[in-house]
C-alpha cells in the first residue's frame, strides 16, 4: 500500500553530510506524518496537500456538538480497519535499527499510528497519543479501538458507506447525509461518558508529562534528527527550538521546506525510507 506514487522518481540525495552528522553521536529523532506516507497514510502538508485539503476536527467542536461526534465515529468506523492495516515501512525499520546500533536514543513521534512500535523501536514517545486507544472524557476509561469497533458495528449493523481514500486522521471522507442516524456507543464503564480517540486534537494541548518525557529524551541526546515533518505544528517544532537553544546540532530529512530549516545544520531532501535505509547501511 504505497501512498506516494508521484514522488517515486525523486533522486536519491548524497548522504555523506548526514552520515558525518550521525556518526559518533546519539540522536533524538522527531518524526512526523512524512515518515508514514510510504505506509499508505497521507500527511497534511505534503506535495499533494492542496488536492486533498480538509479541515481537521477541533477539540472544541468535538466536545460541543453531538452531530460532530456522530460524524467523526461514522467516518472512523470505515477508516479504522484501513488505518490499522498499515504496516511499518523501511523508514520505521531503519530507525529501529539505528536505535539498536546506538545511533538513536529514542523517537519522539507526532504520528498516531503506532508504526514505530510495530517496527521494533523501543523508546517511543507518542506526543499526540494513538488512534488505537479510545478514552472516556468522563471517567478516563481506556478502551482499545478494536473493541470499540465491535461495539460500533453491533449498534450500527451493516454500516457501510461509499468511501474514497483514507484521510490523515485515520477516517474517510463521507457526504454529510451519509452519516445521519449513526449511533455512537457510550463508555463501557460509566455508561454515560463521551468517548474520544486518545489523540490530541487541534485546539488541545499535549499532556505536560508527555512533553516532559520528550524533553528529557532530547536532553539525553547529542543531536536532533527530524524526519518527515513540516514542523508547522508547534508541539513538534518546540523540540527544534529547544535543540537550537541548547546548541545541539540539528539535521532534517524531509521532502520539501520545513519551519525548522533556518535552524538546521544539515538538510537532506528525499524520501524518508530511501534516506534512512542507506544511512543505516553507510553507518554499519
Ligand atoms: P505534515 O503533514 O505537516 O508534514 C509532513 C511532511 O513530510 C511534509 O513536509 C511532506 O512533504 C513530508 N513528506 C511526505 N512524505 C514524505 C516521505 N516519504 N519522506 C520524507 N518526507 C515526506 O506532518 P506533521 O509535521 O507530522 O504534522 C501533522 C500533524 O498531523 C501531526 O502532528 C500528526 O499528529 C498528525 N498526523 C499524523 C499522521 C500519522 O499518524 N501517520 C498522519 C497525518 C497527520
């Protein structure tokens, strides 16, 4: 399931500079949606973004409006089986290998797809949570998304609507009227709380303990390597600012411009899978 056919002809960049950057150092790695596009999960701000532009749901809309929540879960019910079917690509596997070899001390990811875990990375901080979990906003109960999927389908038998392609949030685009009459399950423990995917929505803050753990991972590292992120979202960009403020060297491997470019010592433009696989080979 490759999502990025339009960029398959991107030339392989020289990695000598990046190899010199990583060799002899322990790097904290910050990953974004670009690390998972080659697993079939779209990003927000990649080369194709305009064609797929959509407004992500905000936390405020979600908690305020019942119809918004119904629409979210109706779309998610179709999107989840596709999202959970995504498998790690060579970029995820290379990062796990670089950790194993001591070149990487851990991954701070903005992604909610758990693909770093699936690839074997051991120290992973999920800044924005994981779509595989659902949380009750009332009692805090955590339920696995697969279990909720069963309850959704029991409440909405035969729920299937025409879907196009999977969206960055792990759901699908559906016409407004296609989601009418959809029943949203309630918390399985308290039986009245609203359920929310255990991810940080736009308009919500990353929990403070998560930020603290991520800063500590960066503190323990000699340098910061950013992979596949536009850094447009502040919660990721702050690690570039912190690294720059502490005089830690910064490298960026990404397709296209990022907000971190002015701070970077090394910038490599290309596909994350290609760059990281060859980097791993060159280092070993
Ligand atoms: P972004 O969409 O803003 O930026 C992605 C960047 O990666 C772009 O610059 C794009 O050109 C680049 N890119 C795309 N494919 C690439 C590839 N194969 N190799 C190298 N670079 C590639 O993503 P972001 O900075 O992570 O911010 C988006 C937010 O949305 C995140 O905070 C995240 O929580 C969420 N999100 C998560 C997922 C996921 O879990 N997989 C997917 C989409 C969005």
